[in-house]
C-alpha cells in the first residue's frame, strides 16, 4: 500500500452545484462503487513495489503510448495488459506496436511483456465475458485509465459515454477480488483559468495544491453544451474519489494540454498545432499569438506520472503535472525565420474560413472563438504560471526536469519533416532573409531601449548581409530541415549584441575595463589546443570563458555577484538545451568534448560581429571567404575586445579587487595575428604543433561532420582539397607573420602535441618557465584532477579512424602544402616527427 494521506493533503469537496446531468452521473458512479463493495469485501492492494501486472486503457492514444513506454521502461518486471478495440489479440498488438513506432519509441524487447485484451472501455465489463473479466481482476495489481475522447468541441452529452460511463467497468475491476491501485488521467482544463491562459479576468488567479474548480466560474466559462470534455473529467474524478473513500488507493493526474513530445512526435489534431498549421498555411498570425503556448511535452509528463505511480511512499491524491516556470528565454516566430504578417483575430479567422475545409481549423471555430480573447490576449500574468506543482515535486522520486522550449520545437520540427508524407498540413519553412533579420534586430534594440545604428553599426550589418547571401547561394547547399536553426543562430547573435549594448548603457564603466596580457592558445585544430586550454584553466591566475558564457554573454537578471557561475545561473541550462536542440554533441562525438562548465573557443564572440573565419568551417561559403579576406577583421576584433570588457566587469562583480589574465583559445586567431596584436598589444601566445599529415584527416572528418548538420554532403575529395588550401594557408601565413616579428618571440611558447600527450604536466612546467609564470603547488594537484577527468572522458568517447586518402589527399601533397610551416618549425628546432 501507499502511505496514509495526512489531513494536509486531503482533497476538498466541490463547492457549489454540478449541472443536473453531471450530478446524475456522479451519483451513478458512486452507486457502482457501493454495489461493488456490497457484493464482496476486497482484500488489500499490493504495494507498488510488488506490481507485476497492470491494465492500461487508451494505450494507442497520444498520451497512452508514452505511458506504456514508461511503464515498460521504469519497471523491467512489469507485464502490461492493454485494453484495445481490436478483432483479435494479434490485431490489437499491431495497433499498439504501430502507435509506438509512429512515436519512434518502440523497442522489440518489450513484446514479451505486452498482453492485449480486445475490448471496449465504454462497454459493460469492457465487453468481456464474466470469466475473462474475473480472470483479469485476479491478475491485475493496478489500472491506468487513459481511454477518453479528448475533443474539446463536443458537448457533454456527446462525450459522456466514453469519458464518464467508461469509468464504470474500471471502478468495478478495481474493487473486485482485491483493491487495485487506480491511476486516473484527468485534465488541467477543469480550471477555467488554465484554459484561459490566466489572462484577462484570470490574471490574478491561482490553482492551489489539491484544489478543485469553482463550479460557478466553470459554468460561466465552460458551457456544458459546447465544451463537454472538462466536465466529463471533473465528473469522473468524483467517481475516482468515491473509490478512494471506499478504500482503494487512487491517484488523479491532471495533465496539461500537450501537443508533442521532446522526442519529436507531434499530434496533428492538437488545437494549438492546428492554429500554428493555419498560420503556416496563411503566412499570417493573429495578434497575441505566441509559440510559447502548449509547452509541456507528453513524454516528460508520462515519465513523471509513471514514477509517482510506482512510488510506494506517495502521499498525495491529485497531481498537477505542469511546468510552472517555463524557461526565461522568449522564443518568437521571427527567431526562426518565420516573418509572418500579424493581423487581427477577425481577419485571421476570415482568411482561414475562405479556405473552407482546406483550413486546419475547419470545424474548430466554435472552440477557437470562445477562447480567442484569452489565448491571443496581451494581458497575461507573466512567464510563471500560478499552479501548485508541490505534489509532483514531493512524490516523484525522479528529478522533475522539463526540456527547454527550443529543444521541444526543434525535435517536433524534425519529426514533422521526417514524416511529411503523413503530416496533414503544410510543413513550416523558415526564410533566411537579410531584411527580416535586420527587422528582428530592430525589434531587439527597441525593446531594450537602444539606438539601432549604434547597436548594429554598418560594418556589422555588412557582414550579416554578406553571410546571408553566401548561405543562400547554391555553394552552401543548406538543407531545408535545418534552415530554421541556422537562422536561430543568427538571431541569437543579434540578441546577444543587443543585450551587451544594454548592459554597457546601464553600466558605462564597462568601457574602462582593462584587459591585461591576455593569453591566446593559437595552435591549429586537432593539435591539443582544447586539452591544453582546459588544463591551464585550472590555474587560479587565469580567467577562462565557459561555454555557457560564450553562448549567452549577459546574465538576464544581472546578478553577477551571487548567481553568475552557480547552479542557479540560467545560462548554464540554456547552453545545455541549445546543444541538445542542435544535436551538436552527438554530431561531433569523439572529435570534440562539450561541457557547459568547461572553457571553449571564443569564436562565438566574433560570430556576433558576423566576421570570423570559423564560418568557413561550418559552411561551404567561398564568396564569404573572399569578402572576409578583402574586408578584414579589425572591426570584429574591436568588438571582441568590447565583449571581453563586459566579461572582465562581470567577473569583478564577484571579486571587485581581483584582476586575472584571460586565457583564450581559438585556432582561427592565426588568420588575424596582426589585427589581434593591434587589439591586444600585450597579448601572450601558446602555439601547439603537430605533423600536418597526422591532423589533416581528423580535421577533414570534423569539417565533414559539422557541415552534415546543416548542409547537403559534398564529395570528400572536394572537402579535402578545400580544407588543405584553407588550413595550410592559415598556418603558413601565421608563421610568416611570426618570422617577420622576432621581437615577439619572448611572448610565444611552442608546444609539441606529442609532448602534451605524453607528459602534459611537464609541458605546463615548460610553458610557465618560458612565460615567467609562477605556479602554486596546489595548482598542479587541480590540474592532475583535470587530467584524470579528461582521460575518463576519452575512454568513454567512441574512437574514430581517419585516412588522408578518404579525402583525396596524400602525405606528399600535405607536406608540400605546409612546406613554409614545416620550414619555420624546423628552423626553431621543433621536431614534428
């Protein structure tokens, strides 16, 4: 059994009178409970720890398939009987399997733990004969009742048979032979304030723990004759509570409105999905539309509910399964290249209706018209939703973690594109458009009280214009399925730039910050730069930029003294979610290790100015490369320094009297050494070295995989030829610069890759001696801990093999291309063998 419920967690009685038909049905459900107990006295229910066989209704429904997935996943011994409308067990099994395969969550190993019960939840005893029903009663330990008609636009009279009368055989089963745990799936929609988005007259409403709706308000807001679904769920809840009063262990899960899963599977009939589909079709949205509606993914909700149901120590009866604090980040349509016209709701409705049954909202207007004043209202209560989620927080034995909005939308979009042949609506496609991006930048500047021209100067807009033109060219080969995420990356840079400008406007003292003797690790890619960067960052004399800072440069609330860098820093979560949404971790698995709390390359700072050589790695954009070579990066590096002043100021909010050297790393600084030294005249450099024949194959593999994320694959030999010219040109040019500036030699430390791999601590000692750095003894202990961690990471990562010939290259061709570099290192006694 579960723990006895304390008075604090009791469910209060309904206040007010139910509509007559609803009260009549409540009375009928209560009679089922009383009649069942009059026939026999059930024995005690088993503990959730001892669940062996359970019954699930609605297994082929949108939520039901995910509940089934979680039951089988979370309890490896569990056998799940699925009540399915089917001609035979074989037919029913196929329906279940098809449903899970459609959602891409089927696992073949589960087949042995599935039992199909052909039947109908709305029929007496599920349509089973007495012996079959009694056999089921003897075997089952719990019932998960999800079967229901979830259509919002049906009257109570139209929906009561499946949703209310369908509870009768469930109650009878749970009260026969022995008590069964009854897990009933209800809806947050019984609360008018929830259905109305807490807007207008509901702005100050709150849904408390174990609360029930105000029936008088419910009658006014949710007409029984038009919107019967919430009423059917409220009535059924009373039947479940009657079973609880009789001694059955029950739980009521009030689910939010859900349209998709964070794995991508998306429900076409969900009303917010229909509205978005209609907007896609028209290229118009009603004023007040937001893509932040419908945030909770069904798989997360199912995971939480299942975990609670299997918890023998659960204490609550009613669970509000909602994300009460959605992410701080506001997503907008234009962030993804959807530059749709905003029109009045009346105009939007008229445009849709002109399409007749071709509109996704055909036959949905009664419900949409009813709630449109609330759904599209600007008068909402804010990001957080005033709903108590205490019960799920306290009774769910797993950590309750809601996926980010970006991840949910990215996965949904990918799933829709993969299933476009079966998707009934137009597939949304972002538009990579310079004018649209500039308009969005203007919106950011206006919102933050900034002067547009000063925030986004002409040189920065020129870089963006050139980049957009290059990305739209056939050379780039961008794939449509990833275009919106490419656009999102550009809009994030624009938003970061505005956030930095606002911070500078609020704190003009940032412009006085001094960046003293910054250290740049500038070895070419695949020569140990990241390894060395993370190792040296353990030295307390350095400040290094963590990935979450590079992703989101400004802390939204600005509390750098107390929040920045802690577990409460929202930028850490956002950075993790950004990596998950883009799948970059999987794409580069085995080639680059990502960690939001580790230092990373500072190319993202140059990306904000849209003038950086790293773009030529991510995309095949030769015209952009020609423009950058001709224009140069002086403005971009000046902007880089201004951003570094922000980071310096931010760090000193935590330690006002502290000043450290910055430790930065990016191989592509080698392309702009002259400009870098103009920007940071006292810069110090560490360069790692490796035989080009050893790193070019690995480098080409990285480029190939990075581009596969957004672009149509190019022939490997073309990539090889392109990257050989690019990388050798960069390294040869850098060595030419070094040779021309011998007075800078004392500020350079050269490191062989093989030495770094064989004895990293000895390399650190050599670098310190070369550059005159003093190390505290405990610094080396911290570095050794870092080495242990990195070694463990490498053991866990998949290993990949790369060959020059895979990219049409030979050792001789590589040696010839890098000849000036090889001559330079040989002259300095650096042995690359």
